[in-house]
C-alpha cells in the first residue's frame, strides 16, 4: 500500500503543493484575488488528476469503465474552478450558473450503476454552488482546514468501499489542503479559493464510491463528511457573518472540522480494518 500512496497521494499532492507555494508565497501575489483563486483551483484539480494517472493511467475515450469518467470531470472542474475565481463576494447568480454547468457535465459524463444521472447531477450542483459561495465570503484559512477534513473523511470512507483509486484521489486533495494550511500560517498570505473545484471533485468522488459500495458505508456518513460546509454557511447569516479575526476563524474552522471527524469516528472500526488490510 505504501507505493500507491507515494505515487498517487504524496507525489501529485506535493507537486501541486509546490505549484501553489510558488504562486502564493511571493509577497503580494496571494492578495490578487483572481490569481490566488485560479492557482488554488488548478492545484486541487491537478492533484486529483495526477493521482488518477498514478493509480489507473491515462483513461481511454470513451471510458473503458464508467467510473473512469471521473478523470474527465476533474479536468472540466479545473476550468470551472478557474471561472469561479472571477465572481466577487455575494455573487450568487454567477456561482449558480457554474454549479449548473458542473451538474450538466456530471449528468452527461458520469453514468454510474444504481444512480440516476439527475440525482448525481443535483448533488454536484448543490456542492459546487454552496462551497463556492462559502469560499467567496472571506479570505480565511478556515476553508483549507475544512477542505482537508472533508477530503480526508471522503478518502477514508472510500477506502472502506474498496474503491482504492478514488480514495487516493481524495487523499491527494487533502495533501494540497494541508499545504494551503501551512502557507496560511505565513503572515500576510491568503489561502482561500478553489471552492467550486473542491465541491465538485469531492462530490463526484463520493458519488462514484457510493455507486460501487454494497452497504458497507451508510449514506448519512457521506453526507456528514461534507456537512461542515453547510454548517459553516449558517454562520454567515446576519451579524454572525461580521465575526472575523482569530476568534471567528477558529469558530468557523471548528464548524468545518466537527462533522467529518464525527463521520470518521462513527465508521472507525471499518476504516481501521481497511487500513490494516
């Protein structure tokens, strides 16, 4: 298991981390909103795509297996993530259009067993729109913290289902989020961005893993793994949205961390068995 982790998690994750470090660490660059958000979206998508190539290889077209369409969707989500760099705070209409575009691509490309295309597309639309809106609210290290927690939870739950390649892709995304957290600790550096890319990719990975699962992971566990984002969104309503600085960041981070941690804890025995196999 160590060799696949290196080639499909650490290597693509760290390469994408180097990209994002080069794009954000030089003084002043992370303050450029469109540049920052584009670099982060590219890094997240590049890590996921690189992980797929490391574990599966270049897929054929049309895909030899239905779930291989995940690779094409990741590439499409990179473009959507870069477009998501342009809307300003509160621009719900533009982000809704991007979410609908991501859903349409999912409906077209991802035909999974046991799932209707409309249901899968609807889940992607909600995740892309919601996480993009939350990400666009403020420049905070809370978002990569939430992304790391959600990606790690999705990776571990996916491993339980036996979809190793999908689990490795989520793990590579978690590595990039971890790098972003470290960069965010550097004074004067901003690390928010990539919300549409993160939401779309994690949603598709979870949907694909659920399609090939035979009841080993309850549906609520997948929902709980991503539930930190809607929970943190409630914190933006009314005067609570004005709570900033370190106390606001800590509170938002805790809201984003709690649901994925609970999801992993509730499935800990299965996860432990999968890791030891």
